C-alpha cells in the first residue's frame, strides 16, 4: 500500500518536473534576449530537475541513493541560480545588448559602485 502511494507520488513529481522543463524550453525559444532566456532556463530547470530528483528519492529502496538525490537537489538549488546570475552579469559587462523593448536598465547604476 505504501509502495503504491510512493510510486504515485513519484509519478506526479516526474510529470510536474517534466512540465517545468517544458516551460523552460518554451521560454528558451520564445523570449527575446539572452537575459530573459537565461532566467527561464535557470529557474524552470532548477525546479524541474529538483522535482525529478525528489521523485527518485521517493521511489528508491536504497537510503544512500535517496540521500544522494536530496543532496543533489540542495546543491542544484544553491548553485544554479547563482551561476545564471553571474553568467548574465558577465554578459552585461561584455556589452551584450538588452531587448529593444526593455523599459528600464538598472544595471549601469549598480555596476558603477562595484569593482
């Protein structure tokens, strides 16, 4: 009974993770510039892969595998958004242009104060 419930929960998590990955892929195609595309890929990819790893932790019988999956979720949640932010900051400093429809560019004020 408990195994069936865990399998159903894991299946729901995999479907939800796949949905977030699909949304991130659509964002990569539809968004107009590097900055918004990176946002879609990093946020949706983090949630999608995290849900799939939690599903792995639920379905496995091995506690070591479950612990590795949960550690992978924590590592990915802590590193992927930071890495995306640093990549986009480097792209901005390199001169990659914003979308022509962007209304406000707040970065020049922030970059002047930082080394």
